C-alpha cells in the first residue's frame, strides 16, 4: 500500500517554479527542462519522506540548470546514504542494484517518471582517470549545500565549487568551461574550495588544475 501511494504522488506533477533572486524561474529555462520540471516537485516530496534526516542532494545537470548554468541531460539524479536508498526503494516498491559505469560506482535505483529517467545513488564513488572522489566522506560538502525552493519544496544542491572539482577529476571539458565562465562573472568561495580540496584528498595536479580554472589561467 505504501509503495502504491508513493508512486501515486509521483503521478501528479504540478507547475514548478524557482524562487531565488538572480535565478530565472524554470519556465524561463526553456523546453530542455520541461519534463524534469513536471516531475521534480512531487519526486522531492517522496524522497524527503523516505530519507528523513539522512544527507541527500540533487546532482548532475539538473542541479546546475536550477542555477542557470547551461548543462543538458534528460535525467534527474540524486545522491544519498545507503540507508536512505533502502528506505526509498521500499517506499516505491522497486529494487536497487550495484553497478559501475564510466564515471560512478554505487548502489542505485533507476526508474522512469513521465518519460524522465530518475537515478538515485547511495554513497557513490566517482572515478576519474587518475583518482576517485567519495562525496559522502567530505563533511564540508554537506555543510555547504544550497537550498533552492521549487514549487514549495526545498531542493538541496551541492556547491558549484564541488561541481568544478568533480568536473576536473572526470575531465569534463565542456562543464569546466561553463563553470569557469560562471565563476568569472559571479566569483567563488575561496575558503570552501580550499576545504573541499583538502577533505577530498585530491592529488596535487588536480588541485593545481582547479585553481587554474577559477583564477582564469586554464
């Protein structure tokens, strides 16, 4: 009964807007976010109930799009703890599966809502060519989450400084470029970036590459 009710909530998409100074509403972000917009609000309500006090966040391209950064993907992607993922799986009546893709290894849920692929990762490890990052093991990352109000719910997203570190480790050139442009216009949190690099235990070459991007030397 609980699983049926949880999915019923996801079957009732509502118009979704972002209320945040300096950031356009999702209506202004164009058709590329149309499907995700219809699913995000109801889905977040279900995730909030499932995860309780566990750490979680919207990640990937959708999290960047909410902050008016050009990143395109059909997916909605979330990250949380193993316990929260198990609770969500039980609520939705779906099974999780461990897998390792090109960039990420994690226990995961995958389901579709209104044509939108949804992925939820538990304690993911992101693998680059030379090193790996485990975001659940970086305390400052979770302390620095930003809450974006979307249709009456607060959606936690990770700081853009983290998104840059991850993009450098994964060698995602196009994402590095859009983040560099954003930092050049809006600035960045020097202290937070320092803490994330230290707690993430990145290699010296990676750290130097990250600073070169934000300082406009890359």
